[in-house]
C-alpha cells in the first residue's frame, strides 16, 4: 500500500503553524505565523497546477479522510460519507473506503471530461492565490512614503486579478444547485455570499481611496484581507474540525463553512485592526476625506 507521506507533512505543517501562532500571540508578533500561512497556502494550491485537478483534489480529500474515518468500522454506513466511483478520489483510497460526500462529488466534478470547469478551477485558484500574496505586499508597502506609485499600480493590477478569481468562483458556484452533496442551492447562494463579502469589501476600499478617504481605504482593505483569510484558511481549518463531528449530516459542515468563513474572517480582522489602532491612537472609524497619517497597514507594523 502506498503511504501518503504528503498528507502527514501537511499535518506536521499545521501543528508547526499552531505553535507559531501561540508564540506569536505570546510575543505579540505575528509575522512568522502570517508568512507560514501564506507559504502553506501556496504549496497546497500550486500542486493543482503541477499534478492536475483530479490528483490535487484526491490530495485535498486525503487531508480530511483521517479524522472523518476516526472510530469508524471499514463497512460503517454514515449519512454524510460515501465511497468513490473509480476508487481514486483520495490519496487514502487504499486504506479508507468511505470519504466525505462533498469530497467525492468534488472529485467527480473534475475527473469527468469537463475542460471548461477545470480551466475555471485553475484560473480561480491561480488568481486568488496571487491576490492572497499580493494583498500582503500592499499592506507592507503602503501608499504613503517611497512606495506610493508602486502601491497604486499594484493595487490596480491586484483588483483585476481579484475580479478574475472571484468571477471564476461565481461561475463554478452557479453549477452547485445540481450538487446535493454540497448542499445544492444553499451552497450556490452561500458561495455567492462569500464572493459578495470578498469583492464587496475590496470595492468599498477602492471607492474610499478614489474619494480621497485614506482612513476608510485602510479600514476596508483590512476587512478585505480578513475575508480572504476567512474564505481560504478559516474555511479549510473549520471544515477539518466540523466535518468529522457532523459526518452524520450530509453537507452541513460544508455549508457552515461556505456561509460563515468570509464574514467571520472579516470580523476577526476588524477586531485586530481596532486593537492595533486603539494602541496607536489612530482613528478606528472612517472620516471621509481625512488623512490617516499612515498607510494601509501602518499601525500594524
Ligand atoms: C471569493 C471568495 C471565494 C469563493 C466564492 C470561492 C469559491 C470556490 C469554489 C466554488 C470552488 C470549487 C468547488 C467546485 O466547484 O466544485 C473553490 C475551490 C477552491 N478555491 Fe476558492 N473561493 C474563494 C476564495 C478562495 C481563495 C482566497 C483561494 C486561495 C487563496 C481559493 C482557492 C481555492 C482552491 C485551492 C480550491 C480547490 C479546493 C482546495 O484545494 O482548497 N479560493 N472555491
């Protein structure tokens, strides 16, 4: 039996990340934890482009398989789990016959001869991963000081990438009404809501800076960054915990993550920003036309 060493490496990486986060909280320095999260996101997402969608998805499902099968007999029937059609939907397929239903449906959607759908997935994860990285560059090199012009140009480029990444996601989500294992229409509209949180906060940030409101721009871009962390990391980590707990209820864990990850990420970012601003005595609310005196990430550093 082949042993999926890559999945074990992901578990080790997640444990190391947790350690970095705890150390960061104790020392009030989060640079390493943020950098590690970005790097791990890139490692996970780039493999889709290297190995292709079916292999990338089989790896992704494999990350969830171990906890989902914990304590289950090999032939156990669980409402939220099923077996793969071709026996290859997970890197653990030789060991576990049952996998989360949304996982098997995810694999089936992309192993089928569906070139347009596969292209949309590649474009979605490529552009959104790029935006995920570049938004941190923007927050480090704010629009004030020596990087003013670069910040402006990269901001525009990043907005185009975001439009493409979110556009592809919405297109993919428009098919989910026909996928009961995801939650059907509830999944479809949940992804629309996620897209609205991500894109809506970015648009608010753009409108603010176009109106000369630097404080508002910084506030909305923090919220936007929160929705991005929410829709990627909070989504996947929460699903990792909830999926085994709710395995008797098909699609429930997935739907919770689809609907709540982006708003929750935004809320967490808002709380962090307000604390940073309060400590630095910066305005915590937008006052249209006012100058923050520092750039987007300003007080965060
Ligand atoms: C605007 C918010 C987002 C929406 C609405 C969204 C939506 C989706 C949809 C619909 C799928 C495909 C499921 C299917 O059709 O079967 C998907 C998969 C995926 N998305 Fe997103 N997504 C968002 C944010 C992100 C971000 C920020 C990233 C990367 C940083 C990302 C990376 C991925 C990846 C890698 C997959 C494949 C599954 C995995 O390995 O995690 N998405 N997303």
